């Protein structure tokens, strides 16, 4: 993985800070700081590989060509 971007509630993409790469075949930690008002929020994350290919929003199963789709969750920020 060459990079990760995150956006919240459909806003602009922010570049995440990548953790140390352990191995090219292992998951890689990343982080981004968010300042959100109280309430429900939906962040989305997308990765870019070493060839410059960025994940598309369309979901695809891992077999035969690898999974795709933006990872999305919903969280509630409290005051």
C-alpha cells in the first residue's frame, strides 16, 4: 500500500498517516485525526497501491482479483 485517504460524511478526502510497513503481505496500520461535531458520522477509507491504483467505491469479493470497495463505518461523536 502506498497511501490511505479518509473522508467523513462525503466531505473532502484527507491523507492518513501510515504506520511502519512490516511486510508487503501484511495489513498496515494508519491513522487520521478527525474533529467532528456531536452526532452521527460516516467515514470512508480508500487505499492506493504501489502502482498508483486507488480503490473504487464498487464492492468486489476477494476471489479472483482481490477485494475492492471503500471501507465504511458509522460512529457517534459525543460532546
